[in-house]
C-alpha cells in the first residue's frame, strides 16, 4: 500500500522542483529582457534629439525666433539678449525649409545633419531657394538637448 514515500514528501519535492524551474525561467526571461533593451536608450536619445532639432528648425522656418532662442544653450541666453539674437537671425536670410537627415550622438555632444533651402534678400534665388547640406551642433545639459548657437561674426553680443 505504501512505497515508503509519503504523499507530503512527494508534494514537497514537486513543489521544490517547480520553484527551481520557475526561478530558472524567470532568470532567463529577465536576461532576455535586459539584453534586448541594451540599445534602446541610445535609440531613444537619438529620437529625442531628432524631435528637438526638427522643432528648432521648424520654428526658424516659420520665423518664430523667440521659440528658437528658448532652445539655445543656457550660456548663450545668458550672454545674448533676445533682441540681439533675433537681429542676428534676420540678417537677410530667409529659411524656406529644413529637413533633419540624421543625428550623430557622442556622449553629451551631437551633430545634426540637415538639408535646408534658403533665399537671400536682394539676391536672385531660384524658385524654392538654394538647397544645401549643413551640420548643426547640439549639446546635452542635465539630460536636455540644447542648440549650440553660432554667431555669424563669431561674437554674440548682449
């Protein structure tokens, strides 16, 4: 009638085996999840920067220079007034369109590759403007991407 092993002993063994199997499967699932997410933060950062860069350039195309100013690095906003910033951007160039082609992130610095179309006031430009590729610099401060301002003459003024 009895094989020498009680039903409770069999239940304990089955329970331990089940627990060990579940723990093993849980570790494998955790490993797969973590290893599969290894590239996500870098992709997410590029997406965040692409969005921010697109916003910046769409503001510029729409002549919303105050919005562009708010996306400039904090030290630029501390050194250059909004008035002088706008004066510096309205020096005869008309931005017709801007398209971000990609970004290259290296730590807290990045370069956005763009294709822009522009026209110059007082100078003949073909319909649709002059199209050219440019590089645009960005930097991350406290987790947020900021545009790196380049003054035309190299000297931002207050």
